């Protein structure tokens, strides 16, 4: 599809979902900031966001809380610099959100900064601080989402719209959203033949975490080898027989012959057969 046709199709989808010009611009800013092919000035990695700043501060405290090190890493000075950077990023962000939504996180960071090197010297202290800051990280994420909803339904200033777009893009990147899949999910939501509100869009951009099961169907084999290193032996207790007339395949390499249950990685087939991934 040519660039012109792709742009026309995008505008058509936004029209189907009932998006106004400001809403389309906000969504486009989020997707562009997540796009690895964007120029550096447009990609979220080139911007200072509160999401990444507070994540780095929390990660530094968690790292210093690890036991068994001769000297906690990172050292006190760079850790405090990360705390200061996160505090400055939140101070910038708070002017674009509802009053008081970031107060808890800023108080927590300010207390750590006030404690200086003595407050983060011992791993035990860092563990407590990291636990307390983790709750505030969730508050920051929630405040950004609320700000995005307000910007979606309102008429924010250009600076506010761009800042919130970068923050939501940072959330997407931190959560590991792959841009190609993210764009496909957004296009699918836009084409659902109904108005798309901010809450629905956020569920598309930042879906709830859920578990996945990976199954492998093996046909025409009598034995599978070297499975011990590929799956948890405890999982083999739930063997299955697709055809009651056939004996289930067995796994060699474990204690005795164990019924095959749910292999999750490629296996070496002992005899000829066909393998499908499902």
C-alpha cells in the first residue's frame, strides 16, 4: 500500500471510530513516539519522561537492595542523581495533570533525596525505599492515564497533548508493546464500527497482563528424546491421549518412561513423524 493510500485508510478508520482532529493527532503522537523507525526527536527514547525517570530511580534502589555485594550498585551519588531527575520530571508533569495526583510520589522522592547518602547506604534501607516507591510508581501511571483521558475528551494545549502522548508512549514501550502489533491492535479497535472512547483506547494500548499456554501437537511418533531440559517434570503428570486406542508418546531422559504432557520447546523426534505448533 502506498503512503497516500495508507494515510487515506488511516483517516477513514479514525472517521469510522468517531475521532475528532485533536483526538487523531493525540493518537498519532503516541504511535509515532513508539515507532522504532521514527526520528530520534520524535521517538520516546529521545525524550525525558516521568515514566522512565521514576522507573530508573526505582530500579537503582532495587539494585542497591540486593544482598551479597561488597559494595551496592549503583553508588550513592548516581542513585541520588536519578532520584533528582525523577523529581524534576514529576515536577514538570504535575502542571499538566489534576492537582495533587503526583503529590505522594514527589513526597517519597523528596524524602529519599533529603536522606542523602546515609539514607541509601545499606541494602536493607534501599529495600524498604524501593518497596514504598513501587506503590508510588503505580500512582504515577494511573495519573498519566487519567490525564490522557482528560486530554482525549477535552481541548488541551498543544504542550499538554504532546507531553501526555510521550508519557503514554513510554508506558507502552516499558510494557514491551511491539509497534507493529500495537498499530494492528489500534487499527482493529478503530474499525469496530463504533465510537472509541479513551478508556477503550487505553485498554488497547496497555492491555492487562494475562497468561498464555503454548501447545505442541506431535503426530506419528512413538518416542521423544531429550525432553528433561525443556519442560518441568512436574508437568508430565497430566499426560493426555488424543486417541484412546493409541498409547501416549513417552519422554526419555527422565526417571523412567513418563507420559508426554505439554512440551513448550522444539523437541528431537526419535522416529519419523510430523510436528505442528499450535
